[in-house]
C-alpha cells in the first residue's frame, strides 16, 4: 500500500507572525514601484491631476483587500487565489472543477513573473545612475546617464539580479521571515527620506494643472484608466501574505490585520511621497525621467547625495523582489501538491524545506521577461490577472458565503457586500479602458485551457 502524499501542513512550517506578515506585504507593495512609475503615471493624464487615480486606486485596493482578508482568514493555505478557488470551486479531483484553479496558476506564470521582472527592469537606470557617478560621466543630451556597453546589457543585468534573489530565497522560512524584517527596515528608511525631504522643500507653485485637466471626456476617461492601472501596479502586494497562509501563525487574525494595515499604511505613504516629489521636480520634467528618485535628491542636495541615496533605492528593490518572489513561489507549489498542476512543482528541498522547482521556475521566467520593455510588463502584470484572479475570487467569496455554511469565517468584511461590489466595478473599469491588451488576456486563458485538457484533464467518474 502506498503512503499518502504529505499535506502542506506536514511539509511547511508556521513561522510567520504579524510583524513578519506586515513586513512582507509592505516590502512587496513599496519596493521599486513608485520610483519607476511616476513618469508614466503623470504622462497618462498629462499632469498632476493623475493623483486622482492614486486615490481611486487606493479605494479599490482597500475594498479588494477586504475580499482577500475574508478569504485568507477563512481558507488559509499556500497559494492565495489558487487555494481559494480550489476550495470554493474545485474540490473534486476530476472534471471541470479543477479548470479555474489551473487557469489561475497558468496566467500567474505570466502575470506574476512579469510583475517581478518589472522591478528589476526599473532598477537598471538607478544602477546606471550610481555607476555613472563613480565613473564621473556627464549627463547625455536627453538628461540621463548611460554606462552600458551594448544593446541588451540592461536585460542581462536585470536577469542576473533575478537569479541572485532566487538564490537568496533558497533557505528555511524562519530565516526568510527575519530577513524580511531587515529588508523592510531599509525600505522604510528610503521612503521616509523621500517624504521628509519633499515636505521640507515643498513648493506648492509647482503643482500647476494644464489646460483642460478636468474635462471629463472619453480621452480623460481613458487616461484615468491608464493611470489607475499604473497605480494598482504600485499597490500590488497587499495580499502577499495570503500566498503563505500555510506558514502563518494564527492566520484567522494575522492575515486580515496584515492585509488591512499594509493597505492603509502604504496608501498614505504613496500619496504623500508622490505629492512630495512633484512639488520639488516639475511634473513636466518628472514625466520624462527614468531615474525620478535620483533626480529628486539631486535637485535638492546635489549629485553625491543622490548617488548615495540611490543605493538605498536599490536596497528597496531587493526587499520588494525578495518578498514577492517568496510569496509567489508557493502558488505553483500548492497547486502541484493538490494535483492541479504539474507534479514537479510540488518538490520540496530535502533539508531546507522550500519548494525548489516552483521557486527556480519563477526565477527563470522572471529572468526571461527582464528583456522586455518596462511599460509592457507593468501593463501585462495587472491586466492579465484581472479576470482569473481578482474578478474570479470576488465571485468566489459570494459563492462561498451562499453555499458553504460549514466554513468558519474568523473575519467578515465590513458593510458586505458593498466593498466587494465596488472592487468588482473597479476591476472591470480598468479592464474596459485597456481593450488593446485583451488579446494578451484571452491568449493566456485560451492557451491555459488547451494545456489543461491536453495534460491534466481527467473526466469525472
């Protein structure tokens, strides 16, 4: 008689408390995001009125965070959305019930790794800034510094960093939890430095609006959708701890507190930080820079201080990439453990007890996507996952409440169902304003359906 496959509880360790959970979320959310997206964000609406999108996106992620909190507290487990969808729709081992959980993992291999890759791609200009300072290279005519020797070398640098972080994550979860606190401390120092420097040198006269900034026509609506997509990208990660639910102590209390706390803290920090930057660097100049944080510090304190501060930014990138890769590596692992994804992804390292195939597959795909344009990977990272992740689990929450009275709900969202309906409307609005990316969304879903039926389909009975 064969022995049963070990459950996730038997293979992973509950080593993450509330401080580590919040640290992992915040490190994921802050990271490099604002330092690489402010130019595109302002350009989307061509002016500081784009800050409206920050506020609307904050409301959206708070509402969606309540969905994650309720599901994470009721159904804690490795894999986040995959785990939720499987528990709600796909408990049967055969038939159609396994398709939706599989599709989530399949699209995640694209959207998740593109999200991670965007951080490395966006960090390259900051490496450029530091190295050019050491080499004492002047500004180019375009106002940037470039030290790369051949086209594509930026991608090599980004991909190499992705593989290095993957190597750092190849160890026990207890070590990872405390290391995340150290990395998050560096993130906090970086962000607070920008906020304090910006507020103490705040120039309200720079916050001018272009003509027609608030004319709400079709172009303005499209611009709002594009700016919201970028803002949502920067907020991504408020749910990171849900991917590690099997490794969280007292998940019914820890997960909702970590999700809600991280959303509120980062929403306030983001709005303050972005307002501070464009009150120092004119928005017309800011939207043309790919080193906006370095430009901000150079404007205030000169190039030597800006170069030193840029090293802190790169530390922040490391913290973000560390946290997000850790959480995301548990998704294919959990799916494979349950028989819903390719079995190799369920392998755990013999001594360090981390999902070795899942982690290194994510690292490898991330390295590949590091050679794509930044704007594409940012847009794809959000858009591809809207239907199969955010919309699907909102529907799943309502289905869970109606059909599964046996599931204990340690946390229930406030004012149900209003927050979930607001989140649903927000996601559909963002998707509707980016119809140019629907081909990618539908292509990922269609290819996932084909792979599922070819390799994993087992008829019921």
